C-alpha cells in the first residue's frame, strides 16, 4: 500500500525546487512499475484529509503486507496517523521527496518516524522507488528469502 498525504496532488506545480517537476501520476506510474518489477501488488491513495488516511491504514492493513507513506504535513502534526500505523502493526516505510532535515525547523520532526521501520527522504521521486524496494526487501526477509 502506498499513501500520499496532503498537497501531494499538486506535485509538478507546487514548489518544484523542493518537490520536483513530476506530477503525482508520474510518481504513481513509477511506483507501479517498481512494484511490478519487485513482484508486488500495489494500491495507491492520495488524500488531503487526515481521517481518510487513518481509515485507509486501518482498512488496507488486513490486505497489505507493508505500507509506504508520505504523510506530507501530517508527518509533523498527526498523532492520529502515527497511532493508526502503530495500532495496525503494519511494517511502514516513511518517504519524503525533500530532505525534511534541511527544511524549516517545524518540518524536522516526524511523528510517523517513531513507528516506521525506516525513513527515506531527499531523493525526489526516487524516495518512493527506494521505499517500494525497501518494502519488498522487508517482505522477502520476513519470508526468509532475503
């Protein structure tokens, strides 16, 4: 499962110096392509609404074996998203297009990172690709194949 948080629907238009010039659909196609290469099935959702992301984490946790999430601004504000990940126990990789540690002070803290297996940030669209590959590796390792 791949979840995109708030304002990621504006990719390609919103501050390309931070987030790149790829549209969300271009990012999603790269995710789908990588998932196919890794032999994974993937569902992708973007929402600007915190509750919708929480619902998706809960709903898909019975289907998905891993979560790749870019919580966007909810990284820094949402205990609810963090708690949904923690409550479901789904292995989670947090991704960010920009390096949040080189950004404004308020962006340098993520509630999600405390419940994620790991975090990938600062590589633009490649952060998602690396996130999907990390999810694949986690699944293979849990099955004794890595």
